[in-house]
C-alpha cells in the first residue's frame, strides 16, 4: 500500500487528515509531423516548428504528472516505419501526434495501422490569426496545423482503424485546448492503472443477485487488471494480531475524520458505541496490512462466516476501513461487485472520486431520487464531515457495527454502471445529474439527492432500458464524455443516457 504523506482537508471548518495513495505516472509519447521538402525551401522553418513542439511538451508537463517521451519529428515514410518499433517498445499509455505543419499521410499511415495505443492528433496553431497584410507562404506553413487533419483521418479509415481524437486550438493562451490536453493526460492515467491494477476478490456476490456475477478472466481480457482471489482468513489472522497501540492510533484517525452524532429517527441506529469503534479500528489495522501484503489496488468482497465467529465480525465490519481506503485512492466495494470496483477505479484515477451507489426511494414532491448504498464509500467526496453511527443490524446482511453516512458534494455528478450483455460483452451505461443539499435519511447509510433531466421518472425509465447493473460508481463533476472516450479506447460499448 503506497500512500503519500498525510494531506489536510477542510470539512465544516474542521481540519482532518486523509492520506492518499502515491499517484502513478502515465507514459505518454509525442512525435511531430511535417513535410521534408519544406526544409530546403524555407530556411528556418524547421527550427521554428521544433520550437512549437517544445512549447507543446511544456503544456503537457503542466497538464499533469506524466512521464513524457519525445520521439522527435517524422517528415517522410521511412521515418514513420522506423518509429513504429520504438513506439511499441516504449510501453506507452497514450500518444500525441503534434501536427506542426502540413504533412503527407505517409508519415502517419503505418503508425496508425501498427499501433494499438490511443493516438490523439493535436493541431495547435501558434498565431490566433494570420497578419493578412504581411502574410507569406512561410507564415502560412508555420500556422498550417490543421491542414493534414482530413488526410490523416481518411487514412486511418483506410487502414481499418478508428479516426483518432482531435484537439484544435492555439498554442498560446487557449484554456479550452489546455483543458482537452489535461483530460487526455487523466485518461492516460486511467489506462495506465487499468493495465497494472491488482483487484482483490473475497467470497462471492450475495446469493440471487444475478446481475452481479463477473468472469474474472473476462475482466482481465477487456480491462487488463489481475483479479487476486483472496481468502477471508488472510484478514482475520491480522485482526487477531493487531496491537493495542495500532488500534488506538486508528481510533484517533477515525474520530478525527468522522462525526459521531446522536441518533435521530431510525430505531436500528445509535450513537457510535465504543465497542463498535474498537472493532472498526481493529479491522482497519488488519485490512490495511492485508492490502499492503497483497499489493492490491482495490477490493470487492462479500463473506458471511459462522454466527459469533471472528470471521463474521471482521467481514461484516470492513465498512470504516474500506471507506478510509476508498477515500485514499483504493476503490473498495461490498457485495463482491467486481464490475463496480473497476468503475470506481476508473473514476478515482480520473480524479472525480467514485463511490459505491444504487437507487433508493424517489422524492416525487421535489423531483429527485436518493442515490447511495450501505457499506463503504468514498469519503473524500463527502459534503461536510461524514458520519459514523452504530447500527444494530446491517439490513439484508449478517452482523452489526459502525455504518458510514454522508451526502456527496453538492454540484454536478456522473454515474457509471458496467454491465454485461447476453453475448458476454461489457457495456458502460453513463449519466449526468446534479447533487443538491437537503435532508437525507439518518440511517447510517450514504445517500445523495440526485436530480436528473428531463424529470426523475423519465430519466429512471431511460436508465433502466439500457440494462445497467443495480450498482454503479458515483463521481463528482460532469465527465460522461471523458469516460465514454475510455470505453472507446477499451473497445467497450457505451451509452450516455439522454436527458433531453
């Protein structure tokens, strides 16, 4: 378990500490394209174009923490063929093709044919407009960034490949273009971490949840992570060995982060009891050691155990520890839902949170639906301080203990359900809405007031008709289009539910 040093977060004027995992660095390649015949015709043009590529690399470095590999300039077919094995050997997550000036498609055809790594065509014109009174062929070529885009797009189709994504803008002072570049850097982070992730799996989906079952091999085939099949006793043994000092330290962390209010209306909820806090802290000690030992990047679990056994105590009290880990960048979800764990990982690596969610009752008076779940949640995206309550029972599940309750930050939200179809393929079902402040049921479970267009009834019908699973990942901000690009790079079908 690789965590950064603790970072302070302000929640309701209370400074709390949440340690986050060390973020990985995606490997991004850059190569420029041009036309070799220009260099002898226009003295200095090549040098000016390479300065443009230098500026673009600076923009990339500012867009995110990336490992950038510069492959120079491709200006004829032979250099394109020579570049292919270098691109393959570099183990890249994303490639930017910098459209420096007009270039014949021979500089690109063999590359798009041979490379499966996502390629983005970037046309950033240095001047916002030509100085027409003083214009020259030299200045036109210096600003000819978009000229080859139709040719490159057409050749991609002729090579049997998808047309690459395209960024069009200016090289200087263009927030829109810079935002697109930053978006692709975040996408590269997702693709990088999916290729190397180790997702733990304990137990099985709750009996009869037929939409929940996943084929671990197919998850690797389509998303690339390795699913690590784990056993409950691997956590239980560490639970038994947790020291008093370790437990005290984690108790302090928990009380520093969570609020513990008095119960309100739900008779199965109570003010957090010392015994439940102790168990939650002891399980957290064991869980964090387990995650580190197994070198995991996420966990999906559901396991029962004999009544009164340590196994049941531990496996029914992973909620607090898993919420701390999810907030720190390790997606964890109950009910053994591997698909939603992957969805949460995608959202986390995009930097938008990702919490375990499903639909709860509709408010037909105000026109929203409660969105949430029992169990662990991404406390990093809570609105205000998250709450811990003692629950006398976990509805539908064995055991009792601490429950996590909060509302997700107010503002735009995105939902991602990863479902399976009849023919065994995966599908991304996406939607965007708004989270607005307001009362939520004080049940020790997380809920958010989700507002969706055109109205809650129509939206819910449209969502259901796409065949989602009943679980999904819930993140902050509107990012459905970005996640749909990730689905495209993974060759997975996707749909954004219409709100028109």
